[in-house]
C-alpha cells in the first residue's frame, strides 16, 4: 500500500497502550487520542477495553460525542473492543451507560459473568485467513441483535452449561465491534483488518475531509 493510514487509539481510559503496541508490531505508529481536535488527523479510531461507563462519561466531558459521530458519518473507520463495543452500540440491555449509537447493534454487558468468569476461546473470524484466533474474554459483552447491513464476523459456540451461541464480532461498513481483547494476544490479524478499513477511509475520495473542510485557513 502506498502510504499508511493514520490510526488513533482513544486514550481517555482503558488498555489503549496494548493496542498501540499491537499496531507497532504491524508497522503503524498510532497516536494516543486525548483531544477531540486530534480526530482530524486520523483515518481510523480504536476505542479500547476498560470501563464503558467511565469512557462514555469522559467522551461527554471532553466534547467528543458530536465530532466522533460526524467523523464516522463522513467515513472514518472505527473499532470498539469490549468496553469500546458497548460505547458505540445503539442500545444496551442495561440501564446505563447511554451508548453513542455508532453501529446498529444491541449489546448486553458482562454477559458471561464477572472477572473470575473470564475465558478464552478459539474463534473463526470472517475476513481473517488461517488458524482460528485465540480470543480473550474479560467481563465481555455480547451482541444481542443486529440491524440492517450489520455482518456478524464471529460467534462463540454454545457452552456446556447451556449458554447458547453468541455473536461477538460484527461489522458494518468501516465500523467494527468485538467483545474480546485481541490486543492481549500476539495475534495481529484483527488489527491488520482494521488497518485495511482505515486505509480504505484514507484513500476514499468521497470521504469528506473534516480537517480540510473546517481548517481555519479555508474560512
Ligand atoms: N464490563 C466492562 C464494561 O462494561 C467491559 C470490560 C472490558 O472492557 N474488558 O465496561
């Protein structure tokens, strides 16, 4: 690929450093995003795992919400992992937090139980070639329902305890959401897939460049 997409990782709370490390392994020098203006400088944004209630609160506090929506609508790639998936959902089974509705999915938080119920599974993921991925679930959410055009990429099979199969990775356009933590493994394939989405955003001539459109020099 000629040139590289610019990737940001939301660094208000959660395990952003691990995502930055993973991106480094595939040659991407990602930026920690702490201010809303920095969204003008990226083609893709990762919202990491952590505490969704805290992340939503901080996104409001630092005035991210409207700008984030505008960037996603204009074609920026977005990936929510674990708490990040909860943050970008349309609606939650829980009364809080109020998610941002950046992908048309309903999500249930902490579906598999508490920290002690964390588990790993081998997952076959649509779009990822080769062996299944080792997926780490920590107080993970699941996708309960998907709207039009949302593709399910990965499913945790039914468990021996009777828990039925659950969707844990979905995608619509350039918005990706996953319940598990690929940044806690050495497997960079899902990060590479996201970099491809961001590269699509970078080279999309139809994408409105908000940085150009709104830069002070053009007004
Ligand atoms: N259960 C957490 C939440 O609701 C998410 C856990 C995680 O990101 N590992 O925000």
